């Protein structure tokens, strides 16, 4: 049995996590003015440098807003947050996402993957497409869900890179932590092999220069996931009730690339 290396969080990470949890839980309501950095450092027994850098990170995520000479306030993170904000919300919820959040993520994912596949088929060289097999091999030989998630990200990111669109790789990178957390959960529940077969299917369509086949596969397989046939989030009591009300067939599969 293989065990994962344990890494202790830094004081900055602990500070950020504590304030995120207080904000998401509502203990620090939107609009609340935070104590000064000096007061936070004293009450939480950390240095002002930890507080200062932590506040800066929280502002990037949309959890707080710093108003010069006025103070730091809890921000409306659902309106002004980033993808990192959604990752923090998911971690707070024990790794779970609501069905609406999952649907929204995957709907955007379809757009990115369709564009990457279509442009790659139209513009990439045979050698560039063949280079995708390097990431497929890494995925196939992954020993942990985390390794598989990293490999499948690299596969989709490389697909976006060889598409020739300069912005697509940046979009994929912005989703990295979020989609990797979903892939880890998927691999745990449904196996690394299923993730590999999904990536292999897309590769085969791309290698064959089959635009319609690639787009149809991406669309239909991800739509199945949006419908909830292959859940990739922690089950709430209501989710369990819904799941128990039907039988999952072998064909009810979704693949998230």
C-alpha cells in the first residue's frame, strides 16, 4: 500500500484558511470591517507579515477588499471572486460542489475543449498531435488519483497549446486546481482507467482529423456528467435520495477532460 507524503501547512495557509472558513460560513458577514493587521496578528498569534500576505491573497480571491486609509472589508465573493474562490468554497464543503456549480464548470469546459480540439485538428501538425501520446502514457501509468489528475490536465493543456490559440492555454491553466480536484474525485470513484479511456477517445478523434466526432464526443460525454449520471461530488442527503431512486446503467458514464 502506498501512502502520501504529509505536508504541514504554513502559518500563512492556516491564516487564509481560517478567514476563508469564517467568511464562507457567514461568521464574518459581507461588509464586515476586519480588525487592523496589528490586531489580527496579536489575536491570532502570527506575525504581521503573515497577516499582510494573507490579506493580499484573500483579496485576490475576492474574499476581502482593502480600502486604503479606511480598512479591510469582507467582500461579496460570489459576485467578485475568481476560480480560486470556487476552489476554496469546495474545500470548505468537504470537496463537494452543488449541481449548479458543477453544471456551470462543465458547460464552460465544453466550450474550451471543443475549441481546442477543432483548432488542433485544423492547424496542428501530425507530429504535434502524436506528442499527445506522452501525456496519455503518463495517465495510463498513473499510480494515484492525484497523478492521474495532473496527467489529464497536462493532456488537455497541451491540446490547447498546439491549437495555436494564444489565450486557450491560459484559460485552461486558470481552471487547473478546480478541474484537477474533480478528476481526483472521479478517479477515486470510477477508476483511473476510465479517465484514460476518455482521453484516448479524444486523442483518436483528433488524430483522425475527425472534427465532428471529437466535438460530438466531448459534448455528449460531458452532458451526461452534467445530468448527474456519474456524480463527481460528495453526496448530500438529497443527492443520495435522488441516486437511490434510479439504477445507474453501465452506459451512464461521463468523462471529464
